[in-house]
C-alpha cells in the first residue's frame, strides 16, 4: 500500500505528469489491485491482468480529480471494483472450443476431486457475494477481499464506520443463509 504521508504529494505530482511519482503509485498498489481482481474473477489471471490494466487507465484519466478524501490505495481499489462490475455486466459472445484446440490443452496434474470440491466451494461463495445488493457486496469485497479497514470503507462510501459494521453484519447473515440453503 502507498505510504500515507506521501500519498497526497505523490498523487499531485503524478497528476502533473511526474512519471517517477506515477511509477511509485503503481508499485505501491499494483499487487493489491491485481490480487483483488484475481479473487473477484474467480482466479482468472488473464482477465485479472486485463482488468488491472483497465483500472490504472481509468485511474490516470481521473487522477486530476482525485480529492484526497481517502488514501490513493483505497481510491484505486474502488476503481478496480467498479471496473470488475462493469466487466461482469457487459454482454459477451461465447465461442465454442474447437476439438483440435481442446486436445492441445495441458492435462491437469491436480487431484480432480479435491480441485472440484474446493473450486465449487469458492465459486459458491463468490456467487453468493456477487448476488448481494451493491452496497453490501462492495462492503464485503472491500473488507475481506481487499483487506480495507472499516474506517477506509466508511470514507469511500461517505457513511459512518457504524453503518459499515452494520452492513457487514447484514451481509454476513445473508451469506450464511444463502450458503446454508445451497448445502
């Protein structure tokens, strides 16, 4: 994460075109942005890399408007999350995998039963989180997938920390019920 004390000056320098400052911002946030997008995409590293690139493209365009109410790392996380939501809302054309291409895919070396079991559980949790209403979904993703503190989320959402804690309790109760129904 970016150093809190340098955040504002570094962001302003990057907004003025300072490449060193921009590089520092990327280096301090890239790993967290990418790992968050990996979790949101269900482990699709190619898609996470594309969405990470799109996140930074959007961030650089919006950088002059950055007001500093939140840390840069928190601000860019919100951009990454919105980039992911825009991606899953986009209609996509599905192309069938040709037999020849399917035969060239590498064989799995992992125990398929264990991988399927873990994959189903992770996919079920991911689907349950993505099915939450937007405010609850963002709060859960920001807290547990990105690791933001309640205060940071409250600042981003412009609500009190108590409201964020209430959202988390409600979201966890909904997730518990949803996952119990599936089991």
